[in-house]
C-alpha cells in the first residue's frame, strides 16, 4: 500500500442524491469527491448534475456526502465552474473533515501520480469500494485537459483526487476515461478552480483556500499526524531537502489566509516578478496560470518549472525568495497593515529574515517591513503610472489590416521595460464583425494580469485606419451571465478604463525626431486645441475652398511646438478612418503630433462642428497633460452615455461627446511592435 493511501482515503468521499430529495429513490451512488477544506468538497460537475446534465449552469438541490467511515452528511451544491467539469459542494457542520493538501503550483505536470476514488466493482447494486492506481499526468496548463497515462479509471472515480506522489498534493480532479484507450484517463487541473474568480466568485475561492490553509496550520500545530509532517517525510525519503520546508510553508500560508487577499493575478505577478528581479538581478519575467492568491505566488517562486535558469544555477534561493516575497506582500497590504493578521505576517517575515544567511536579502526584507519601499506598496513594475509614481503593466490589442476578409489579431501585455508578452493571438484572424468576440477572452486574461492594487490597466488599440470608427471603447472583456447582478467586470471597457487608439500606418516611419519632440511636449503640457482641418469648425465639411494637405502640414508643424498658448492638439468633429480626416491625420502625425480628438461619425449628417470644437477646446485646455486628457475622456464617456433608465436620453451638456475618440501614443510608450501578423496562407 502507498504511504499516501491512508491519509488520502480519509478525505475522499462518495456523492449521491439527497436523502429527502425528489430523486432520493434513484441510484444512491453518483461518484467521488474530496474535502479540500472543512465544509468544502470538490467534485466533477457531471457527478452532481445528474438531473440536467449541464456543466455551464448552476444546478439546484442537495446531495449526500458519505465519508470513508460511512458517515452520511447533507451537502448543497454551491457553485459549478463554468467551462470546466468542476463543482464545489458545501457540507455545513463538517468542520472535523480530513482535508487533502491543495497544490500551490501553477505547472504541476508532468508528474507521477496516484488516482483515488470510489467505484462499484460488483455492479450497480453492489457496494462501493475504495480504489487507487498509479499513472503519469501530463498537460493541464492554461485550461487544457490533464491526461492520465497508464492508469485505469473506473466508473465512479470521477471527482476523485489526482495526487502528485513526489509532493503529496492534489494537482487534479479525475474526470473520466479517455476515448478509445482504457489506459488513458482525463482530469481537470486543480488550477482550473482559479477560474471561479472570473465568474463572480472571487470571495468564494478566497474563502475555500483560506479555510484550507487555516485547517492545515491547526493540524500542524497539534500533536497528531498531518499533511505537512507527511511532506517532510516524503522530502527526506526522496533526498530533496529544501530551505523553504513544509513547516515554513504551512505557517506562511496560514498567515496569508488571514490578511487582505490580492486584487487579482496582476498584483500577485507584480510582486513575484519584483521579487525575482531583486533576487536574481534579472529582467526575466515569470508567467503562470494566473495566480489568484498569495500562496500561489509563493508557489511560483520555489517551483522549479517556473523559476528562471539563473535560479537553478547551483544556489538554493527558495527561502530567500519566499521571505522577500512575503515582505513585499506585507508592503502591499497598505491600509490593513494594522490588523492582527498583518501583524502576525510581519512577525513571521522578521523572524525568517533574521535567519537568512544572505545579508543584503535580509536587510532588504527588513527594510520592506519598515515601509521603506514604495514599489512594493504600489505593486510596482510596468508601463503605466499608478499611485506614488510606481509603474504598471498596460494592455495592447493589435489588430492587423484585413487579409482576404479577416483581421489577424493579438492581445499583449506591455511590461515595465517596454517589452510585450503575448497573451492570446490568431494569425488567421476573423471578420470585422467577429473581432470583439474573438478578442474578448484574451482581453479578459490580460486585464486580470495587468490590474494591480489600486491601478486599473489602460487599453490601447493598435488599428489599421479603416477600423478607427470601430467602437472599441464599448467592447466588453466579459459578458453578463443570465440573471447575475451587475458586475464592474462586465462594463464597457471605455467606461471603466482609459482607452485610446494607435495607428498602424505610423509604424512605417518609426520613431522620428518630430514624434519625440511632440511626445515630450504633450507629456509636459499645457495643451491647446487646434482644428485638424482649419475650415471645418466655421464652414463645416462643405467649405468652398478647403485647406490643402500641404498647407495643413505646414500649419500643424508650426503649432506642434510648445508656445505661449500651450502645446497644440488637433481636434476634428468627424471620423478619421477615411476621407479628408484620414488624409490630414497622416499629415498631423508627420508634424509630430501624438494625440488627436475626433468622433466616429461620418462627415455627413451633423451640423455641430462649431460646438464640438468649442467644447473639445475647453476639455483640452483643462487637461494639463496628455495623460490627464486620457482620464478626462474616460470620465466624459460615462457622462455622455445614453441612460437606459431614461429611455436612452443623453445629458445635453455632454451630448457633443458621444462617440468621441482619442488617438494617443502615450509619451511614456516605447516603440510600436516590430512586425505585423501575417496569415499562413500568404
């Protein structure tokens, strides 16, 4: 018998119909599950959703949870994880449960594993038998299936745990047999549970993980056997002692459970990469399956699959990395540092830091505790600028010109050093009408990784000129689901975030001296509006003798420099996607302008150009810099939006700004991406 079988068996349960439900007379055994925390069981959605068989909606009704000792407990389905075959069951009163250890690693495979579950080996009317088998687990990253090779998965084991035998932790949930090959099974990676945070259940996931870590800390502080002690025995038997040992890990994770959780994966990744940069003096970045709590950030720092090559060059940096990271977490707590949980975390970091052999890491960790580093407090490191001057990642959506009816696209993070990390892409592309839906998942993932602490990532769209009238500020990174209450995550992105356009054509010229001068001038301000097309504010679009393009270039070149009246910023009351507006926009860029205000409306069908110019001039004048103008445009989008509670009426004071577009190459941006995407067919 495996050394893991006895402790695992105490946490694996059988799931069946509720004793008093309308289906109480149906088959009494549906499948397996396991306690991940007191009062919380994880299983597969198809195990508990027998009545409707839908994985993407919330099933109703109770279930019966039967422990290894045949104790029958009443449970209720708390949440089904949309897009994954997973469900959480709440078992009120089961605070005595033996809970398995949940992996903190984002890349848990490949791994030798053991599979556990209950099955009816003597037919549907026989009793259930607890079974285990060995397998090799592969895959399971970034939402992909986990494959279980050379293992036998029997009916009824669905929902049971996949245990990493090297680390003694749950890395997956058994889903079922593979198709066509009885020796290959399928599982959901345990990291798929993190997607609860994308489905309006952030508080639920935080509650479950916190309860898990408090449970194991209590067991460790007692005198009996427990998973942390088992982990110590596994490490000794395998000859792999680590400085960040099970004792330190259990204590730290129990403390993380009692402090303010991170705002999202972006905050965790900022601190993880900040730790890596300090420790390794290297700009390399750690990527992962979106860590959603502090413990998962720690897992990134001591997991060999996630650490950089420099970290593996003969030095044991685990304890140093985790202590430094924990100090940065304390620094990021900001307003809650005075809570009991934060004070205990501070005491742990201070004790652990004083025991470190590397002097400069010890001193830096203690300095962080003393509040001597604004970068940690502001989750620093990125392209945008947040509270206290700290820098943050922003998001760039690159959409290429149409190729045979489709637009290739990619969603990228803009990192602190001006580099980009591609989150999702499609080289073959989609038609214009499908762009928002195609980009949505990548945009959601990128924003989750870029938002950090108090900072909301900005979104820039690098577009071909023909798409300048596409309402990208009204795109949504998530869609509302059914009858869910309103969520800030389902708002149009331009209502919540700074959104601006950037021009694909500009890449042909590179970063010119004119552009550099305009960038610096716009950054410092003050700003003063000038007409993009000189005659339009007075004569509209039907002027008898419109200004020529060469004359516009000469005028905009002169007004592009800083003067008494301020730095000029061109304004246009129609679209710059086509026609005269597009042609003169090119000349404005040649003259060095980095920002232009315009609208998505065509040249025909409106007669308010004079009012638009007057109002826009006031908006520009009141914005001291280009960065401030970006935020003021965001606020204006909210004020000018139609009010559905007033039959779509618009505030007349802000109606002029409906469909407003800000074309802006931010002064702090690096050069634009190097090469466009091309369809493989070309």
